[in-house]
């Protein structure tokens, strides 16, 4: 009898239609093998048995059964392959002998303590599957054709570093489960893997990506010390000062990121050239600070005080910076005037509808450029500053944070904090606290 050529076919771009390990193993065998000298058999739920087969190594396909017995489709596939040897692990000897064609049968001893760990090596191809699947078993099947399997639970950007590296390093990535409409652009973000300062792709979520992040910022304008501590030194000196200030803010395990909150448009007592009572800072003034932050692992927030202009029109001025992964945006309603209003005659106000125009535009930048989650800050110390706050959109592209920036005694600030965070919509947002060096007495500490 001539020897059979049972070499597997090239897998090419083969993708299983069902990511469940048992049907996937059969489908892969049917696609790659016309026959087999040897097959491995195990139950898909028995990870110790699969680990035993993987450790031994097979000269043919690994076939898994979904139930506690050998399924009809598995039996049919073994008969089609007509192997000379069956290597079984964790399967009753009687089942193999009674249901499968006469072959040499090797029963492997199974160490019940053996663990089937997901492969974390580099792969040219990676399959993403729902973490609720039997991922370890599917990974053992996929490894036969050199494919890595990454389990996903929730936002793809929250994957552990090893998983993000596997995805970004692969030539091909396929989604084998239904992850929702955001999965495609999130995959682009993970593949680019342009991380935030401090690591990761999500601004504040700890999840599997590591500890949470806390931004400790100096506020002000690069050209003057009158508007805040940021302008009291150069960008490089500001980084060093922030590192000193930030001591203690990481005591809970958070990653502390030094941050510049730069007032990009400054409220003006006199009308500007366009009559908006808002002075626009030249991009060339801001650029060195953005570059220094990038070089030193710091974040930048560009703050807008628009006067009679609107937030979106002013945000567009700084689009080149906002397309960078380490630059976010802040909206300050205190300085948003209605027609015929003047600064300091009243506290400004903005409706959620205008904020949402910025949200939609900024989120589109994140999606289009495959950027990590971007911070959007909205300042508030009075309820009247934001109307319809509960209608502010909080899409996954952005981390929308409300900054409690009232000044005064610590008791007064805590009262303001409790009032603002006590509303029913408060859990929709992240929250920030602002210290005023000269006005707060005593000043809050970590």
C-alpha cells in the first residue's frame, strides 16, 4: 500500500466561522487535511487534557469535542482522516474503541494540575475572541496554523500590554466575535498603540491595562505669571516643578502624570480684533510646551475662555495640537459670554448642546487618527455654568471630566464639590479638583 501524503495544506488566510473550540477544530481539520497519520482527541472543556496533547506534540490535527462524549461530527472527521494512530487524552478508552475506526490508540496520562496558558509569543496573525469563550482551548487549536488568540472583554483599548503588543505586531488581525460598532476603530487604536503618557490607551480606567492614572497639572499662560503658576517658569522647569508637586498623589498606586493646563484663549476686558472679548494665543507660543510635554512624558490640556465666540470655533484653531495623543481640551464656561455681556459682570454659562458640538468634533479626531482616549475637561463651580449637564455626551473616544474649580476655604470647596458631585448625572463623568495657591486657605493636600 503506497504511503499517503497527509501533509497539511497552506492555511493562507483561513478563518474559522465559529470561534467555539470544538467546531473550530473540525473546521480547521477539514480545511487543512485530506488525511492524517495521527490525530489528537480531547474534550474542549478539559484544559488539562489539551495541555497534555500540546506538550506531547502531534503529527496531525487536534480535534475537540464539545460535550462529555465524542460528538458525531468529530467521529465523522476521524473516519474521513483515517489515521494510523489516535492520541487521546482525558477520554474514556471504551469511547475511543467503540466509536472510532480501528487504529493504534495512545492514551496520554493527564496531569489535572496542568494549566493551559494562552500563548503570548509574537504571531503574524491574531484572532480576537470574546473572553467568555473557551479561549485557551481555541488558542491550542489556532496554534496549529501559527495564529495567536487574544481574549477580549469590553473595550479593546483596555487590553493588557501583552495583548496590545500581540495585536500591534501582527500583520493580520481578525475579529471572530461580535464586539459592537466601536470595535473597528478601537482596533485601529490598538494596532497603532500610540500610548498616553504613563502608558495605556484609556485615560483613567485601571482594568487589565494597569493602575489608574492621575493628572497633576499646573494652570496658566506661558507668557505671564499673573494667570497661574504655569507661567512662572519655562516648560522644562515646569516639568521638574510638577514632578515635585506630584509627590504624594500616587500613594494609592495611581500613575501620576505631570500636566500643563495652558490657557490658549484668554478672557479679555476689552474687545479683541473680532469683538469676542477673547485673546487667541499664537500656536507658536504654545508649541514649545506641547513639544516639551511629549519629550518628558507629560500631558497637555488646552483651555478655552471664548468670550462671545463659541467653544468649537476656538477649538479648531488648535486642531494641529489636538491631533497629538498627549493633548486634550478644556472648556471654561465661566468665560462664555452671551451677546452684549461682559466678563466679570456675571458668571458665564454654556448649554450641553454647545459642549456636544465639541464632543462630536473631538471624538471624530480620535477615531480618524486612531488616537488613545482624549481628555475633555469642563470647568464648573456653579450649577448655572452648565445648563442641561445631564445631556452632555460621553462617547468612548473621550474621557469627559468636570473640574471643580471654585476657590475659598477648604470647607466651602468641599461644599461645592459635594453639591456638584451629588447630582444624579455625576457618575457619568470623571471629576477633577483645582487648588488656588493664593486664594485657598488652607489648601487641600494629597
